[in-house]
């Protein structure tokens, strides 16, 4: 596979829960009102140290989207998904942005987030 090069981040960051690889800076959060299978999730304008899986069509709460799962480059854990294409006109702002599931990341204050049972909300079915 070769050597893994990890991009360093400075500032308040979110990291992979499993291996502590930096994934995103807190000031890149676009929205904290997303939901996934495990509870809450955050939409980020920029994430690093991830690889994308294959594109697939998913029917979500806000309509049909073409997305790709994203994986931590260090440990291979799935940490969220990236919006490639939003088919609904009012959802186009999501294109090129990524969602990190709170259950799979560690926040800036060194705390990991547990599973939330608030129900599925804004976007993941």
C-alpha cells in the first residue's frame, strides 16, 4: 500500500475516534444540524486525511444525492460521506462538502461523542 502521509492541522480540530488522525477544523463547520444512522453529524466545507469510496445514489431525507463514503487514511474507518451531486435545486449548497458523523470523531475538547438516540433527522435514511 505504501506510506501514508497525513496532513497536519493547527487549531481546534476534529479527529478520528479510532486513531486520532486530524480530519477537520472547527471553523470549517457549515452546519451542526445533520443526522446519520448513529445520531448527529456535522457538515464541513473542508476535510483532510480521508479517502473516498465509490459514488452511489442515495435517497436521503432531503432528496436524491450522489455521495461517496469517506474513510480515515490512517486506520480505514468510515467517518462519514461526501456529497458529489445534489439532485434537488435547493440542496446544491452541499455539493463538494463532507459530513463527519459525531459518533466516529473526537472533538476539539478531547471528548468523543456517544451514540445519540434522537432519531433520524435532516439527511440520512
